[in-house]
């Protein structure tokens, strides 16, 4: 199936007389005739469901759909994007290990890495995504277990050179994990450029309607854990907490990583999505290509309008010729650069606040990447835990306004911007 068809049909094909929509299996538990049958499921000897904290048919169908869209071998849904970021790393790193990450990442991910996971004994080195290959190389240590970056960073809107990052990761025998939230597989499929694992905050474009918080992890199945077995004993040696199973041996290169994250981390942390939320995500994905095309064309129109406005100090949108990331975007995002545009209003922070207060159609919301246009000042919201140096490293200017362009008529959006800029 081609991409647009997979959005509608991958992961669930109803049999004769069965529901055409993915059924919502809103049940915590599943009934069995014998304890023996149940035991085989616990031993990972048979596939099936016993408790929704670990797996649920609705979530699995939607995970399989997303897996097909990214071109992976296995996938799982989680209760949030934060859970996905955490699981993606904690599945292969523990106390005493080290991770290299791009500085241009979502503020919540930065906090998770730099503060919370540091307290768990995992050290992070942050690198400018635009650094040279040599600088990237120098960030690695013998105990480095992964390299992490965002395809289009929130809110800096830097475009990641995925091939450069993949080369560095593979030269050091570690996987590249890419947060593909803003691009979605409709605009970029990081596996095609060498990434090994993709994560998502599905809360954004994949759901698309600001209806359900969620996350996902997809494995490309291409990273050879056994070739680097000394680094990844959790995948390549028996798991005593799970009946001595060796994930790579039993589930192969394509299934080991996600099976471990499900059997071990989901069992212990329980970051499970509600089946209803998984279903909403599945519905959102059905229209993903149509929505992304409109988000991109609307955002391009808004960026071009802002660029010409005398009250606008600067605009960052990789679809604008002359933007620092224009060339990388042409390579990695040929169909468009998503719906998020960043800009600064002349007069700095105070003018930005006046402008935002003047908007009538766009709402001020701690959200981004959904059907209705919304706007945020990250330095006083999502990134307020960062000092000025950290903000600068993350590419977030104090006057940065993040404008998430929705699916409205472009003429109405520009009229709203026009009147709000007049007041700024
Ligand atoms: N990754 C990116 C790029 C994000 O923008 C966000 C949230 O804004 C997250 C991860 C965290 O996702 P969630 O809010 O679903 O936990």
C-alpha cells in the first residue's frame, strides 16, 4: 500500500461482518479457559492479551499503523510523548551510561534528560545540531549508548541533518533516536536517512485535533544489538526479571527492542495509553496526509506574509528561501516544513505579549501542531525552566513567538495577524 492508503488501512483489516473502524477494546483484562493458556502468555511463548497495562488490541492496531507509516518492524504506543522519550533511552541505558543529544530539542525533553534522568545516573552531553562531524564525534564516550535529535526542533525549528547524525552514531556503534513529532512520517521518514529508532509525541499532528495526549516508539529493526552486545546486555543476555528471556535471541533484531520496552518498562512504569486515546489517534492518522499538506501550505503563506511585515523583526521557517535550514529542508522535508512558524515582533518581549493578546482567531495555548491555530511564548511557558544561556543553546530567543498554523482559511489567519500586529 502507498503511504496515503496505509494511513487508512494499515494495522487493521476487518473480516467479513466485522466493524470497519478499529474496535475500541475498553477492557483492562482478557478471559482464558485455563491457567496454562495464561501462563504461556506470561512466558512470552504465545501472543495474546491478558492485561491492558502491557498490551491492548486497540493500541496494538494503531501502533501497527504507525509502524507501517514510518517503515519500521515494531512499534508501541505510550501514554505521552514524554514517556516515549524516557522509554526510548531507558530501554538501552542505565546508571553509569551516557547519551549524546542535540541541544535543539523540546524543553520538556531537555528537562527530562538534563535533570531527571541525570538524577537516575545517566549523563548527557548536549551538542549543537549544526556542529561539524568532528565536534559531534568528540561528544562520544566509551559508555555512550545512543544519539538523540529532533527532525524539526520544537520550538527552534532547526532541521536535523539526519544523515550526519546517523553516521556519527553508527561510527560509535550506537543507535540514532529521532523525535519525529513535528515532521510526522507524512513529511519525513527518518529511517530512510539512517535513523534507527523514531519516537513521537502523538499528541501533536498525528492525533491532529488536540484530543488525546499520547506517545509512540517505532523501531527500524536495523540496529544490530548483538554486534554491540557488550553495550546492550539488557537486550542480548537473559532478563532475570522476565523468566530469563534473551530478547535478541527470541524476538530477533526487528522485535527485541520493542518487546523489551513493553515486557519490562511498561510492566514496571505503566505508561499505558487508554484504548479510547489510542482509537482517537488511529482516527487522526486516517487524514494525516491531507492535514499535513494544508498545514504546510498555510504556514508557508503565513511565513511569507510575516517576512514582509514592518513590525516583524525576524521569521524562522525552513520553507522560506534564505532561511538557515532551507537547504536541509529541501533534502529532508521536500513536501513541506510543517505548520509551525517562529518569529519575533519588533519591540521584544513586551510587543510580543501585546501582539498575542490582540489575536482574535488564534488562541494562546500550551499546545502546537493541531487543527486550530494557536500561539505561545515559549520563554515564559514551555521553556521557562531554562536560563538565558540554555535558551540560546536550544535556539529559543526570549522574544520568540511560536505560531502553530492550523487548517483554517489562510485569508482569515492573515486578517487576524494583521489586526493583532497593528495593536502590537
Ligand atoms: N517531543 C516533542 C517534539 C514535543 O513537542 C513534545 C510536546 O510538546 C514532546 C516530545 C512531549 O510530548 P507530550 O506532551 O505528549 O508528553
